[in-house]
């Protein structure tokens, strides 16, 4: 049974930079308070005509250009997103059409901030079984078109940005491989970080009263999310290392989902990880949910921070609640 290797990485960030200064005036929150609460200094927003599959396509084109792979080699598309182009069909099909790859399977997964890691686990199993040889995993999200940019929603609206990234995976003929993935969820907390409407419950997917009370905007129990994120991320890192018989010191790079710098710092302190091994870009992009980990991976490769042979550990926590870790010999 073959192992699975990351063959290519790519990313895309919209050119429109939105600073804390802009949001501070809109949300009536001091600029310094935004940075203190989140670690974010700016983020990117798409223009109003851009779709999630559009930015995913840019990321795939970047990966193909950097790797020399051909898009015709791709035989499965996995699209991780919480902001699909439309209610249905899935954005994977829209991306497939833009890549001009009719006939290959395309599936969407809805695991929010953990989506890319869930996608890695799915791709790994398909490749190990020999079902597919070139699997594209795209993580892309557009938040800016669905945020409530008014003072009552300031605690959640300061967090998010738009972006896309992807990985192309294939069978490994060397030591590079996905070592293992650990996936978790706890639906008891699904309503602590969610968008209530549109919904298939009731006689209409969205009603006037839903709009009046802002049920179509994201809502979050910030304190509860913070506590669970720190605990779950710490535990899932240790879980992966214990099962694979590695220690924290063996890891070359830790790449955490970029939700909030305070969460990352708390996990790093709790696990006593060297700060030099932890990559962050939340200062520039905010929380791009399913795109945040692959953007970090792609940038690290581009900047020479990620080298073949490195042991890297990815970990994410998000709505659902879902959380996951992936250990990779890059």
C-alpha cells in the first residue's frame, strides 16, 4: 500500500487590504483593541462579484505553475468551504468546470476551520487504496460578503478575511508521507459558533423575521470557543505525537489554524513549544477558516521555511465543534 505525499502547494489572497483602522471606524472599536484581542492587523476582502470557486481556481493555478504538474493529472477534487458559491450544487463542481476537468469526481466537505485537515485524511485514504493518484484539496472561504459590519457584531466581524489555498497529493516513492490524521467533532456545541439561517427547517429557508434579527450573520460564544480551542488543540497535538511515537522536540514546524493569535499563544505556552517552530500569518490575513493552514504551508514553502524531510504538525479547531491534527513527513 503506497503512502501519500504533498506534491504541490498554492495560495491566493485578494488584493484588497482592509486595515484595523477601517474596521475601527465602522465597528466603533479602537484600532489597538482589535490587535490586542486578536493579533490581526489587516485582512483581505474580495470584490462583490468574486465567488469562492474563483479564488480557489487562482490557488490551483498557483500550485500548478510552481510544481510543473498538469491539471489533467488531477483525478479527484475535494473542496473544503463554509461559504459555497451557492446553496447547491457544491463548489467542487464549479471549480471542476473552471479547471475543464469533466467527469472526475468532485466533493465538498463542510468542516469549517478543520476542513483542510479532514480533506487530507480523506485524500490519504483514497491514495493509499489506489483509488485515485492525484487528489486536489482546495480550502477557500469568502467571509466579507456575509459579515455584520455593525457595532453589535464587532467581536466576531473583526476576525475574518477571505482567501484560498490548495494542495495536490499523490503516491509517495520516498520517505515523504502523511503519517497519520486524528479527527474529532462534538455537535453538542454546534450552536456556539454558527450561522442559523438559511435553514431547511420550517416552511421557508429564510424568513423576514430571520433577517430582522440577524440570523443570517455568524454568531459566536467567544469565551467558550476560546477555552475549548485551547484544550482541544493541545490534546490533539499530543494525541498525534503519542500515537506516532514522536516528541514535541522532533517536530520541525507547528502550523495551527489561524483563528486568533491569543489562542495560538495559549496553546504554545501550554505545550511549551519553541516559538521559533510556530508559523503565523494571522496578522496579515485574519481567519480564513479552511484556507488558513494551506496558505501557511504554501507561504512556508515559497519562503524556504518548509523543506523536504521536515516533520510538520498541523492542527485546527473550528465550528461544529470540529478539531483535527495531521502529522506529515514533508
